[in-house]
């Protein structure tokens, strides 16, 4: 564009106006000043009462305190968490629909032959909100005693005992399959539509055990409704110091963690992504959330969005190896 004026000042003003107009056109409706300017929806792809809820709901309350806007939990359970993920992936990329997924979503690509979304292509990573160990929990009426007594019972009656999970292909399922592989035991898998329903049936005695994220089981363990026999990994968890870890029980390679993260749909403006990540980090730094995370045996991931994205990629590869070695299939 050529602008020809005799007065230099007028010419500069016109050029500035033209540049501003071009900038406005390029940003268009994507500019999001003052985010959040209205309530934000957080899609949680499991029913209420599960591990994701145990972190999503306290986060929602803290978000409202910090921003003055609601973070509305939208529970969309089904298909091992993949149904809600697909819904979130198709949401408008304006910063007002977020997705709280979990380790299950890093497993799903290896378990589901056809997904209507791609975790790494259809979302942008924002924050690793919580990382917790898996815990082996049992109904004490169905399986009394400690881990040694538990193993004796399971080995004496192959196939007699069962374990519930949040669904086929979830970390609960794969943690159970990995346990069976490493202990050479046979336990029947019972998939549910989320950790919440599975936990309720465990408490009711309809299933015998569960390999659960410590976050969703913590309150029930403390309340005596279920009993923890083992936490995964090489050290005990500070929230439950009396529960032995896998390594000291003769399973040094049994390391399974449940993690929870937040994504936005691909196409969400970069400035909005940065603002969301900042608010999530601020929420995680509050005394309230620190206390809740600690009581659930959890750590805040404290990763930048690119670091979280790299972590997710590594988890997708890791779980593909576990799925192949275990032979786990959809049921």
C-alpha cells in the first residue's frame, strides 16, 4: 500500500492507523482481553466421585476465589474417559472449555483402535496438576489380612477374586494387568464407567479389590471403608506412612502413578493459554490446594506447558509398551 502526503506527520499517522487496522484484522475475534470474562467449563471425562473429581472440585473452588468466575465441572463419563475427551476436543477454542484428563488418556491410543480425537494433535497442554501413586485397596471383609495374606489367598484360588477399574484401558486396568504379570497371579478384571462407581462397588463388597489412584481412595482408606495393602513405587507415601511400598514387598519394578492434567482445545489463542496456565499455577500454590494435595498423597507437577507436552508424549510411548507386553485388550 502506498500513501503519499506532503505533510510527514499526517503520513505517519495514516501509516500507524493502517498498521493498527491490519493488527486488528489478524487478531479478529481471537483476542480475549480480561480472560476469564465469564464462567469456564472444565470437562471431566469420568463420573463424579472418581480420582479426577478429587482434584477437579477443589481446583474449581480455588479458581472461583482467585478469578471471581466459576469453573463449572462437566462430568462426561464413558468409554474409559475417551467419550469426554472427544467432546472437549470439539469445543470452541476460546479458553472457556478446558479438559481435565489423566494418565488413562496416554494409554487410550494403544487400547482403542479408533478414537475421534488425538490427545497430542487436538489439544494444547497447559498444566500437570497432580501426580499420585497407585494403591492396591481391598474390601477388608472380602480379603482380610495384610499383603502376604492377600497373596496367599489369590494364589490358592486363581480366578476367584476380581478387581474393579474405571474402565477398559484406564490406568486402573493396566495397573492390575501389570500386577498380574509381575506376580504371576490370575485376577478377573471388572470394568466400570469410572473410578467412582468402581469404588462404590468395592466398598459394598461387590468387587474384591482395586488398583486405584491414591487421590480417590484416600478418604475411604482413612474412613476404614477399604484397606490399603500397597502403594506403588520404591518408597512409602507420606500421607499413608503405614502402607508398605511395592519395592519392599518384593515388586521393585511395580511403579505406576496416576497423574491428572489440563488441556485446552487446539486453536486456543496463545495469550489465553498463557493466562490459563498462570491461573492454574496460582491455584496450585495456595495453602488450601497444597493441603488437599498432601492429604491425597499428591504432588503438583510444576511443569511448563511445553514440558507437560513432552511428558505426555513420553507417557504415550511408555504405556504402549506396557499394553503390548501385558496383552491387555478391550473387554
